[in-house]
C-alpha cells in the first residue's frame, strides 16, 4: 500500500498553486477504514478540483456509495500541471484526497465523463496512477477502470482504455455493480470473466466484448464476441426521484470552487426537444421531484452545510409545475436564515423574468438567457421555440424590474445556417441596444457569448456534420467585425478549433483512440482550458497518427449508416429521431403551432 | 446587538487555505450552528464578521482573532464551545469574550504581528545560524530596504520597508535555523513576512533559493496601549476583567 509521507507532502504543497485542492479533509468527506470495507472505489474527475467539486453528479454518487457501510468511495481530480510535475519528479503515484492512498490500490476507478475535451486528462490520470492505458494490458489485480456521464453515450473513442462503461443514471445501480464485483472477486474469477459477468447488468457496456466491423474504412456493424453479452445496451434511468439517493450532507470545499452552494434538483430531463441538445434527450423521460421532498431536502442541506445559497437546478427551471407555490413554501421553510435561492436555466420569456424577480428581491445581478439563434427561421429549425417578441418583452420586463446585467448565449454553425443568420445576431443586439437607448454598456451590461454547434450522439442532429473550420472562423470574424460597431457590448466566442476537436470525439469511433493517445504523448492536457489548449500539438498528432479528423467531423451520416453509438440505446426510437430530423428541414420556413403536449 | 471576539489557532493542512476561504469556513460553521449572525443592510447583506488580520496561505498561527456581531445576545462561552464543535482538524477555538458594540472594529486595532520562520533547506547548500545572524544584523543596520510594489494601474513603485521591520533575530530550533520577526501590520501600513524572508534569503547569497521553503508561523497579533505594544488577546482578557 502506498501512502505519501507528511514531510514530502508539505514540501510539495509549498511549491504548487492552490495547494488547498490537494489536501482533502473537508467537512463531510468520508473517513472509512480502507481495510475493513469490502468494495473500494475512486471517483476520478478529469478536471481540476474547482470544476469537479461543482458537479452535482459527483456528490450524488459519493452519497450513493458511501451511504453503504461496507463500501468506500474516495475522490481524485486532475492535477494541475505544476502538481503533476512535482509528482512525477518524486516518482509518486496519483493519490486520493481522503486517505492520500495510491489510486491503483482501489478496486475500481470510475471516471466522470462530462466533456470530450477532458479526455487527454483521463489518459494522464491513468498514467499518473501507474496503470497501463489499455484495458487489454492491465493485469487481474489492477483496478477496474470504468466510466460514466454524458460522454459515455458515445464512448467509442475511449473504448480501448476502459474496462466498462455505465450508460445512463448510475446512482441506484452503482452499489449493485460494486457488490457483484465483490462476489466475482470472491469466486476468484479472472478479469475477463468478471467483465463478462458484469456485462449482463442493465446499462453496462463492456467494450472489449464488442468488435466494430469496417467495410472500406467505414463502420458497418458490431460483432458481439461473447454470447453472454447483450446485443445492444439500454440506458439506465432511475424511476422515482423522490426515492433516489440524494446528498443532504455533501462535501463542503475549503477553497473557492466554481459553484459552491446547496443544490436541489427539481426534475430530471427536459421535454422541449431542442434538436441540438444532448442533455434534453439522454435524460428523458422527465421525472419530477415532489414539492414536499424538495422542501425537505433544501432544509436539511442548509442545516448540514451552512450554505447561504440554494440553487434549484434542472434543465429548464420554469417548466416545473407550480413553481411559484414551491418558492413560497421554500421561503417559509427557510425564513430568517439568510438564504438566497436561485433558478438557473431560465427561459427567455416574461414568466421566467417574473420568477427571477420574485426570487431575487433586492439583489439584482444578471440574468442569463439562451436564444441560441437570432432568426426565427433558424430557431424553428433547431426547435428553440421563442419569438422575437418574447425576447424583447422579457428584456423590457427585466429592465423595468431593475435588472442590470444580461448574458445572451448563441450558437453558430447550426444546420441550414447562412451568413445572414449570423449577421442577425449582431443585428438583434443592435436593436436591443437601441431599444434601451444609451443604457447598454453604461447602466446595463450586456454580454454575448457565441459557441459553435457540435453535433452530438442521440440527438436528431446526430447525422449532421459540423460546419467546416474555415467557415466557422469566417463567421466568427463576421461577428467580431459586427460587434466592433456596438461598443459597450461584451462579445465572447468559443475557440473554433476546440469545438472541432469536441465534434471529433463526440462522433468518433474506436479508430480515434490512437489519436487520443498520440496527442497525450505529445503533451496535450486540459484541452478545455484556453491557456493550455494547443491546436498545433493536435495537428501534429493528426499527422503522426495518420487519422483524418475531417472524415469524422464533416461527415454527414445517412439514416442507413451504422453510427458508432448505434448499439447503445437511449430510449427514443430511431424512427422518432429520423422523423424529427426530417421535420427540421421540412418546416424551416413554416410557422407551425408548437407541440407543447410533451412538456412537464 | 452584541459583539464577540474569539481567538483561534490554525495548524496542519488548514494552513493551505486563503483568507477568503477562512471567512467562508467560519461563516458556514456559525450558520450551521444557527447563531443569530447580524447582517449588513442593503441590497447585498453581508454577515458582520471579520478576522483581525488576513493569515497568508501556508502560514500556521497560535493566536488569531475574529470578531462577530449577533442580532441577539449570545453567551461567549457557549459560543466558543459550539463553534469549536464545528471546526475541522487544524482549527482550534481557544477563547471568546463579549465586547462593547461600539468598540473600534478589530482589524483597525492591529498594528504589528510576530512570526517565527524555520528555514527548511532542501538543497545541498548550508545556511549556518551564525551566518544567518550576520545577514539579519546587516538588514537591520540599513536605513532603506527597497522593494518593488505593484501599485495602481499596474505601475511598479519602489517602496522602503525598513520602518515596517521592528525586530529580527535568529533563533535556533533543533532541526533548522529559525528567524523571529516583529513586523508592522494592519491598516496603518505594514509588510508581508514573505517579502522580508525573501530579502533575508537574498542576503545569504545562496545560489539556489528555490531549494528553500519556510515553516512560517504567526505567533501573536499586537495593538498599542499607552504607547506600548500589547497583544490583542491581552486586550481581549482585559475586557473580560
Ligand atoms: S430547453 Fe434547454 S435543456 Fe431543454 S432541450 Fe432545449 S436546450 Fe435542452
């Protein structure tokens, strides 16, 4: 068993930035005896502590495993580059925060896969842990390396590195998986046999049991290598949010993290069906937490944490039925406790503004809205059903109510988009500026952030290519030039090259894995952080691995084509996806009644 | 309203958190205990809580002070006990006392702080205690010790820190050479112990300063009473009578 001694640890911590991210020992962190529990897992988050500790999923899983007395879950986050240097210099292995024990001493390492640009960090963490990157090269006594989270819905680019993926919501099934692992280990099954056994579980995908088949370089199917493994894998969903485990005493970080507040999830899933939105599809069906349960959780959380902010999270908060009643009940329950409640993910309409207004009373910071596209036509294509009238009346109301800051999110590169649609973003902002004559940039701050569309698996746009990099760059220039004529508006855009990579991994197949390894060998890390991201290194990796990323990023899949994630099912039938995809293009100039029946 | 001063010590891994982290930690602990913390008025109410002097990241301490106002009367002894129960390993509540509400805010009373800094040399070069004493005496004999300070608009400005250094001496601790320092601090002006230590290391002429790290510890906070320095905690006891 490896543990790092205190003196050396102090010496290292005195030489790195934000040492508080490596010390552990936070309030509510577990302190269990490693040797007496029967299953030990590390939850590995492939980004910095400040990002990982803001993730609610991590806290839920931590609770779900640690609430069992015979199981242990500890945490590890990606090491910042200075800390990585220190560990490598001293020949120390990646260690957990709780017991400062080597990650490879555990039974399972579970990676939280939240975004594609953290993949090089995953490889780096495996390497720092002293494990072989490839599943096939790891020994029986090595920990199982598993992954879950949104990116597991197309895990193929990571397939050779992982022993197993959990597809879907794991909070109820993870302890069961660990139990089965313990039983298999007691039977002294080989690693391979253990994996075959586990593969029978719902939502479990063991990539080594499936071989992709290619014809003329194109994926044409998957062969199941062991008859005990299922032909296709269905995602896991928890049936009832009220009964699901929920962290009422989460770990409270000492140091500042991105989101540091009490969180209660109102409902999971979103039925609005915006065609680009992966979260909207993979978290279906919509499941609500009851008002009584929400109030109960909120009270317990505030008691156990001392937080002064409560965030009511969901994908589209204003869709929670009787939300005003809920807010009333929360007000009553938390009266006099100096807790401010926030509702993220608001729609751009007057109803949402009224809600925000009611919550914030005196404190008016800024409101965030995501119209995504600036023309009504394009919003119809992507199924973001708001009108320009909605936008203006929401802003009117908000400004009248005293809000002073607005953030608007748009996307470029959407299917059917033209230069005119992009110029319309600038034009819309110009009209907003004119409407609130002279106040934008002075009394009222307006910031506009423009991302690039990335086609994601299991969405109606999964067949669509990404806009070519040159074109994206040209459209970003259009925007920059346009916003130059609108002083006072703060304009930001996402790095187009980073979105290009994101698309490569979002729609790549198993062939992409070797590129990933190459890029990691060349030193790519923290690709989601602009200060670390180097597209030049990635281009070198493209050349050296011989992989042509354009063939993945710009490929338009046909309905009959085999998709890399085709054997993973997420609930929505493929006929629906095809129909919805077609509809996007049929209806592009039509004004139709919106289908609101599916909403919560 | 009622106001309480409390004292605490910080050790171990809690040294790795910042001043703002400390503020958050205390406030959350008090909120968990449901103390009737008083909040400021206005759009963005803040708890009326402050620490006497920010404790730099990486530094341990014996006797720090905090000040908190409550909207209802809270018994100081009970307060200390309940707050202590909420503290993580590495933070210790050592006392508490009620003070007059109209007393000047605690941070404005701080005038000086004393430190002990163990020099841990992880390189091959040697710094003897004798040599260290020479370096300290040399520094003390100067009229001017200049450092570059980044002022407003990112302009660098040269300032003289000599008058902020009240005392320096070498003390032998068993495992490594140690410097004792008394430095001016607080609103009236002062200097960070880390800057003084940097000057000392430069003075030793050592070739690889990156091999040096500090075991830096703050011992006492001082205020002045009758033209003399007295520790803030003495002040706290006096109130207690
Ligand atoms: S409303 Fe938001 S969460 Fe729901 S589908 Fe649309 S983009 Fe996704």
